[in-house]
C-alpha cells in the first residue's frame, strides 16, 4: 500500500461519519452533510485512482464534483419550506 491508498482509506472513514449526519441530523444539517459528502467522495475517488495508478478513471470524480452541487440545490429546493 502506498500513501495515496492510506489517505483514501482515511477519507472513506470521514465519509462514513458524514452518512450519520445525513441520516440522523436535522434538515439543515442534512443539507450541509450532503454537500460535504459530495466533496469528500470526489476527493476520495481521486486519491484511490492515484493510488491504484488508473489515470483513465479521472472522469468519474470530475463529473461527481460538478453534479454534486446541483444535487444539493435540488434537495434544498424540495425541502425549502422546512429550512
């Protein structure tokens, strides 16, 4: 294992903690957790791709980073009366 894979494993642990916030928090906390989870998921994918030496897979975290902000805004639109 190299340092990229260790960092990716650490980010996966942080991502698991954010799922607790997304499932158990209040509605505002869930929105923040969703946005942060999108950011951490794309960073985790970049670390794991670099660790496994697969540069052709960099399209997936780039797409996730671009679409995660939009998904958070759609979630905020649907729950705007409770925010």
